[in-house]
């Protein structure tokens, strides 16, 4: 049975991340969105909380007993409550580290996992999304072909966070020989890796993302994640969907709290607008939807921790949170009326960020 009571260790982590989000992230989120840059000091402080190092088991050199998706979704919600761009920035290394934990060979783990235990985030990223109106993460157009005992990687990815300075990229490509999606550990300076100019996104504007082209990049066979056995990509995709669902819940929660606070203070015709049924019912609906979304995310994370097949629950949680995130953030903008369209209020930023969830495949991992 799913327990809805966090352990003492989980509650300590939630409280620490919440303090960080409220005291350090929220005050700089607007300026970071305007400038397109997150202060390195803020990022490093978030890294020092140790969410990712605590997810790497001690048996692999980390600080945790075991990888817990449920613990991570609790922390990720609090990060996104602070700011989604910051959350995705801090979680980018996890999109490489956790696949290594889950699917890497002993040699791959020994070679790469130690960099995730340093005092600052390592310069790594992952590449999944492609420029296609019908992009299907389970059958990407980027391909890996066998050649001379290794592989040749060809294709283009977009929305690759932190690619400009990445020293290692985990690239997902279709392996025709194996008939599946595989991950390949590609050095950022490998011949044929070309990083394009920074993308200009509607939301998460403080997170630098780039298109990356792989022009016949030659890689050794031992750079295939999982070695000759490859990996279970659908399991990794489920973990990404659960992570994105948790982030969406955090964004929704922030938007609803701000809207409620505004509705209680803003008076019209001598009374707070929160007393008007149209506003009160809209905010009540948002509260119901957030709780429902959170429970769906928790259920999927719990099943992952039980070692069960959580693909259905992860997919449903992702679909539901994508939809509800737009409903809640748009309702927050509506609550503020004309003020909701002014950039000094954060609700317009949260609406822009929420619109991106349906396109954020692979940008997070639990």
C-alpha cells in the first residue's frame, strides 16, 4: 500500500529544498528569466543540497542507500516551486547519472559516476528531443550504425540543455541492428559534434538550450550505455515522465498560492475578489486538480521503487500534469486580470513555462 507520509529523511530533504527555493531561488527568478542567465552561486548552492549524489547508491560510490523515485519527486516539486528553469538546470546532470546507475556497465559507472560527486555540477547533458512535428521518443530519427567494431552516430537533436560547454553527452539514437533505442556516451569534443546557436524559447528562458548535430560521429562499442546488452529505454522514459510530472506539480502549486494571495488582497466593490464565486470556484477547481496530479505522480514513482512496470502510470501522470499545468497557470493569470499579463507578476512566467511541459521529453529523470 502506498504511504502518504514521508519518512524523516524525506521530510528533511523537502524542508531543505523548500527553504532554498523560497529564500534564494524565488527572489532571483524574474531577473534570471529576463536576462536568460541563472547565477552560478545559486546553482552551486542548490547542488550542495545533494539531491543527485544522494540518489547514487553507496555501492556505486554515492551517498544514498538506493535510488528512490519517490524521494526525488518530493524534492523536484519543491525545486520547481522555486523556479522551473533552475530545477531543470540542477537536474540536467541526473539525466546522465541516473541512466548510468540504472543501465550502465560496471566500467561505465566506474569511469563516470565519480564526477557527479564533486562540489559543483559536472558539465554533462543528454540529448533526446528532435525537430519533428511527429517526434516519437521511442523511435528517433538519429541513428547509430555499426562500423569497424564501433558505431557511427548521425542526426540532429534540439533543446539540449547546457550543450555549449558539455564535456559528455548521453545521446539517444535508433540502433537498427538491435531494433531499439540506445544511449551513447559521446565526448563533447568528438569529431562531428556540432553545437548550434542558443535557442530562444518561450519559457524556461534562464535555461540555455542548443541544437546539436552529430555528423558521422565515430564512437567505440563500449560507449553504448549498458554495453552489448543496451538498455530498457521505455523504463528510462517512464522515469523522465514521472520527473516532469513532479516539476509540473511544483509550478502549479506556486501559481495557485500566488493567485490565492492576490485574490484575498485585491478588493473590488469593497470586498476581496476571493469572495466572488467565479474566482473562488475557479481556484477551488485548481486545488482539486493539483492534488489529483500529485497523487498520480506519487503512485507512478512508488511503482518504480517497487520494481514494477510503471509505464502506464508514468504515461498517465505525464499526460494529466501537462494538461492541468496549463489550466492552473492560466487560471492564475485570469485571477490577476490585467495584472496577470504584466511581467512583474510571476504568473505570466509560470504560464509560459507550463506550456513547455508537453515538449520537455527527457529533460528530467528520477
